[in-house]
C-alpha cells in the first residue's frame, strides 16, 4: 500500500503542523514582538533611556557589530546613555524580517536588518548589517530581549568610525 506523501511527512515530522489556535497565538506573539521592536526603535530615536531599559531582560547580553560584548540590563542602559552623550545625532533602526515562536516555552527568535548613523571625527558614518535577537516572555506577559547579536556587513565613512573588531588570537 502506498502512503500519500503528506501523510508520510506528518508521521515523520509531527511538530510541523499546528492547530489554527496555535497559529493565531503565534501571530499575536509575533505582532507583540514587532510592536515592541518598533517601540524600542522609537525610544532610540527619542533617546529615552527609561524606555530603552524596559525592553531588556535583567541578564540581557549583546555582541555588537564590532564584536564588543556587554552583559546586564543596567549596564546596557548606561552604555546607551554614554552613546547619546558623546554623539547626540546617533540613530539606529532595527527592521524585523522574521520571528519564530516557541509558545510552550515563551521563547522567540527575531531575525532582521539594522542601520545606524553616527559621528566619528566630525563625519557621519553609515553602518549596517543583520541581527538575531532572543526574546522571552516575562511573568507579566511582556516580551523582553534576552540577547542580541549584530553582524556588520557594511560601513561607509572614515577609518575611525569604520574600525573593524579586534583580531581574535
């Protein structure tokens, strides 16, 4: 007896099919994360440190496009404050391409593109690339960013602004 390919696929990969209710729940979570990302972008544009700090999980971790790392929500908010103080024209936009949800665990992965404009030695620098963010739903049902990894794919400007990461030895 020949088994239809769709049935065979369902038997081999049972987690590949979800119910309409699960799909609707994930769409709601995806919309929440997209809205939170847009609010984060707005907080960056407005240089609103209080708002920026509310997007991070307490143990937030980041690897920047220059491979610098920092850990902890409070320390990250301090880094944003320093950035805005030294470069009042700093702007950075993150644009979501894809969000995948593990609803049962309250986890999500966001993939996207980023573009930043900042100053170095009086010249505007344009840097851009891709990012991945890990989100987790908090007990109050808010989605918080646990970690972000940024990869610089392009940088236009002077050598000070477009300095590559330190070599790994």
